[in-house]
C-alpha cells in the first residue's frame, strides 16, 4: 500500500466569473522513504499540487490520502518548506525553530525542547547564527532555517515547494547537495517541487514531469538509476544522465507544444487611408485637390498563442 496517494484529483479556481482548471486527473503513488521530484513549467500548477498534499486546499474531485487516511487539513506529520522562507522576522533563528518544536511537542520538558531545537539547527550548520534574526541572514541561510524548522517537527513527509528557487546559482548548487545529504540522514519521505530538471536528477529517486497547464496532469515516472552520493561535478558524466534528462525534457516540451491553438482576433484598423504621396514634388502634393481617403475596415487575422 502506498504511503502517499492521490487518486483522480482535479482542482480549479474561479476568477472573473469563469472556472479555470489547473490540475486534472492527477494520480500519484509514493512509497515510504522515497524521494520524488515533480518537475514542470512555472504556472503549471506545481504549488497547487503540493498544497493538496499538505492539506492547505482540497481537490474539487478525487482524493488525497496519507498512511491510508484522507487528507483534509494540514498536519505536523507533513512538514512544508516554502520558496519564500516564511520566517517570522522578529524572531531569531533559534526562536523560529523553537516555536515549531513547542507547537508540536507540547508534552516535552523545556530542556527537551531546547535540545530538539539545537539538534536541527546544528544539522543545517547554523549554530553560530542561532541568535540572529532573518534580516541578518543571507537567502541561503534563511532557507536552511526553514528546513531546520520543518525537520524539527519530525514529520513523516517533507514537502519542498521550490525551496531554492529564489537563490543565486552558486548558493543554490551548494544547498542542493546539503539538502540531499540532510534528507538522506533524516531518512524522510520527500516530495520536491521544482522547475529545474538537473535539481531533480541530483536529489530524487525518481522524477515525475507535470504537463503544461491548464488541465495539467502527471506524466510517466522516470527512475534515477544513478548511485549516491551524487555531486554536481560528476553527475553530468554518468552514462544515464543524458538519457534521463532528455526523456524528461521531451515530455515537458511536447506537453507545452500541445497547448498551442489558433485564435481569430478581430483587429480594428484606423478609419483613414493616407494621401497619395507619389506626386513628384511637395508643391504638387500640397496643391492636390484630392482629400485623404477614409474607410471603415475590419481585418481578421489568425495568430498562434499559448493558452
């Protein structure tokens, strides 16, 4: 039996009086201890998908289950790391993590809560910065605090919603390997949402591409049969790397191309036609008695757009 399962789930939003379908017929099955990456275009519905898994929203149709129980609301067994850090700016690193520990482990003593907090701050190498507030930290350090806070709740599943998307390339590369190492040490089930195919190959056990929206759906699962540990410097030279990447990109590009359609636009052109400027001299044109021609014209033009 799958640890996490989505069965025939669809989700849409109503805007301007019309309903826009974001996800359609989503089926997903994840075993305990797996690291799965969902890769797709920006705006395809990746955050909507992870919000369904987190219980922040409910599907319009279909079901989401965790450990055979229906997901209807958020819970501490599913830790969520956002892209924008979501730290409380008036609290220190220690206080941000301690707050989560205090909320989840109400029966622990003060000393046990302190030990739990320090354990995970140390895991992300931030003990020297424990008394700093978010404004005093770099983007990479803030994201480490977010990861520490989520892990400190000891969730059974870690949900990562493009956690490195806001970072510069160098910081992102360093944190990718660190997060991979931390997740392996913690032995968690992890679901990563990303638009970076290389990031998915580096971190995940398998990748599932999400087609372009609207009506986005999950494509075929692709196993990452590359031994661990994986590193940026060596993974591109692995004999399976290019085949895996091309398979993912081929699906994504094909799904995106399928969203093109022909739309007829009616273009209202100005109700005026310029004067004839073919006269030999400026004076001839100036003395011309023919007024400018005016007409009403409606022109139809077919253009290819991305829906």
